[in-house]
């Protein structure tokens, strides 16, 4: 039974860390480090480096930078674009590190799956932000960013403390992601089509006026 619990904990930690990395890597690292250094959770050996003061300081500093950058419309999209090359590899590495404690031979497979999970959460976050930024008011952007920050911290804690609850939430997220991604892609195409029409001076016809992508 103890071995089963260890395997379950490793799997949920791998999925949770990969999922969280795709949304806010620095919040995930900071949460893991704080949970470990305060003694609230025992991290696997591969993750105990996150408890080092220098790592905690670096994660905290980058989390502070992302906290503000992620709440400025337009800047958040650029930040997400740059972090495509950071969040996804980090998610793969964290997933591999969580699994290697139980079975090092499965680390490569865990990295592949973790990279896929991080990609899915990252694309969902970044794509939804493009649509939210099409709205002229900033409040929806701030609300989305704060919700993501809280979700990452709570998700990491659930993965470690309540793996069964996390698994249910994770499955619901996957279902929601599969449902959302085609709609996000369709919305993004409308947004770019709208701005492309504006940049061309509405060339199809001077009497026609492009409609905002989300007009009623």
C-alpha cells in the first residue's frame, strides 16, 4: 500500500508540475520550494534543490516580474511567446524528476508526457490571453492572470497533499482544454483577420467597415 501511495504521489506531482509550468513556471517553482523549506511537504530528492535560498530568491524574483508583466495587455502575449521556449522544456524536466524517484527508467517517457501537458496548458493560457486582450478594458486580463496564479499554487499543493482530488481536477482540465482549444483557435483567427483588415485600410470595399471580432 505504501508503494502504491508513493507511485500515485509521483504521478500526480509529475502531472501537476508539468501542468503548472505551462501556465506560470515561476509560481510553480516558488510554491514547491516554499512547501519544502517550511516542512509542509517532503519533496522528492530531485526537487529538493528548489529549497535552496538562491533558487527560492531567483524563483521569487521572476515570479514578481511575471506577476506584473502578465497583467499588462499586449505585454502578456509577448511574455507568453518568449516563455514557449522555457515553460515547455521545464515542464518536461519537472515531470521526469518526479517520476525518476520511483522508476528512473521511465524518466524519458515522463518527460515526453510532461512536455505534452505543459504544451497544452501553455497554449490554452496564451491563446485565451490573445482573445481577452481583444477586449478594451483591462479588468478581464487582471482577473484571468490572478486566477491563473492562484490555480497554479493550489494545484501544486493538491498534487502533493490530496492526489485524488488533484486527479479529478486534472481530468476536468483536460476535458475543458480539448473543448476550448478549437474555439480559441477560431477566435484568434477572427482577431487577426480583423486587425489585418484594419491595417490594409479595409481594401475589400471602402463602404464596408470591419466588425470587431467579438461584436454582438
